[in-house]
């Protein structure tokens, strides 16, 4: 069946999959989907050309993209992406958490990579259209959600290297995901990377740009070789100032009880401005917890952990929400954060955020947007 639904301006042509999963097949896939392995029945595509702007918005069966071997993105990596989730609320409705912030960041990434911006209503409209047809894929189990992956890449055909592409494809796919941590929340051990750099001033560190990830895999492999779970990125100039952990932002907790204080590395242009990071900064100040953006070096980190002044460290991002950091290793040896177990503020902030996302606590921020 072909039909068309209009969402804020551009009409989405709807081409339903002739091979939709049956309710039984879907239930089997939703039982233990893991992360990023299972995909829904449909995807959204929207095309851009210089002459026509954004056009040809479609909901279509999930399936392979056919690309010319000379497609620009395959050669020069002009590709950006986003990551957000659709959550099942207790009343059965489906909501996203601050999707407008993802749309805005997508456009900041687009500007950095000399790509066209996508109107916010098209970004949100793509999500609403996909949820309208694949909403049954949003899991109902606790701590499960439908991970949404919008992305855009250069589709000009040719090897000319001097100019950005003049045509692009926007795609939205969706992947049901289970609890990120099967078997409870386990603190990670991190490796302070001095051999590799994620981002340098003037570079692409602040954009959600695919190449940042390609450049990180070797450092992540080194971290694993050193017996760690994740790599911690330091600044490119001095290899001292802490920036991020893998694909997540970091928070440091000093003191305890009424004197507790949070610090997160400031946005210098080389860090990815996480929406979880921003939400936690706002949530903590509402909860009466002092929270600041600043700098922390690896020496300060070690000294404060050893003196006991530093009580907790955690990383945050959409996929895993909040991950405690228990142990730290680097060229100068290793140390633990308190007794290496998840701290009370780490767990409290996690609970507060998850409650908002899953709709079990009232949203007083206008962060929750119903999409189905
Ligand atoms: C996406 C991402 C984050 C986390 O951003 P959220 O909006 O909180 O999901 C942090 N660091 C990097 C490098 C990222 O790509």
C-alpha cells in the first residue's frame, strides 16, 4: 500500500514493507535484542540537492542502500550522525528525550562538515513518521528502548577532493535495545591515553562526525590490551587535561553529603557537547548539588582520588545513561575511585534521569516530547 503523510511541510511518501515481521517474530527479536543488532521494518530517507533543497522524503522498507563506488562519503568521510532513544511510557505512549537538542546538534555538526542543515521539523517529522509505523518495536521491558540513529552523508559521485558534495542523503533507522548492562551496573576501568588524541583545537571533536569514531578504535583497542574497558581522552597539546571517556562525557564528584560538588570538563571545542551532560548539569543544580564546568588534569585526578577528596567518577551518554568509573590506569600506574563500587550520587542522578526519560516522574523541564 502506498500513501502519504504530511509532517510539518514536507510530505513523507509511505511505502510499507511487504515483509514486515509478524507479531511473533517481533516478540522473539525483542526478547533479548542487545544493542544495535536488530532493526525495525522501515527506515526514513530524505534527499538533498543544491537545486531542490530537501526533497523526496520517504518511509520505506528497511534495506540496503545502493551506492555508486565513487560516492563521496566512501572516500572523504563526509558523514555525521545522531543517537537518541524512544521510550515507552507507563500509559503506553512513546516519547523522546530532548529530540530538539539532537536536531540542533545535528545541524552544528553539519555546519562543521560543510553539509546542509536539516530543518528541525524534518528531523522530528522523520522520527514521528517512523514511530507511527514501527511504534510496536519500542520495547515495554524495563530499561529497554528504541535507539534512533539519524545520519547524513555525501552522495555526489566522483573523486574530486576540493569541494564538499552538492548532494546528500539523510537516513533514519531504529534499533530496539535492551538494558545496556546485562547483569546490573558495573563500574568500568579506564585507560588514560597518552599515545593517541581524539580531537585537537580547530578539529572535528565537537561534531558528531563518523571519522572521530574511526580514529578512536585503535586507542580503544590499546585500552583493552592494557586490561581496561574504555579509553579516556586527554587534550591534544599537553596530554594532561581530561576530556571524555570513549563516546561519553565525564563527571567528577568531590566530597559527600551536604558538601558534595560536581565537576565536568568544560566545552573547549574539542569535546562532544553531550545532551546527557547538559541535562545532568541542570538536574543537579535543581537538586541543590553544586555543579560546575572546569578543568581537571590527570595529576589532579590521581591526587584527589588518593586523598579521598574525590569520591565518585562517572561517564554519561544516551546509550548507557550513566556508567560509574571504578579504576584508572595510565603510564604512571593505577588508582581506584573510593572502593571502586558505584557511588550514591552516581546512582541517584541515574535514577532521576531514567525516571524522566521513562515518564515515571513528571517532566517539569519540557524535555519529554511525545512522538507516538
Ligand atoms: C554522542 C557522544 C557523547 C554523548 O552525547 P549524548 O548527547 O549525551 O548522548 C559524548 N561523547 C562523544 C564522543 C559522543 O559521540
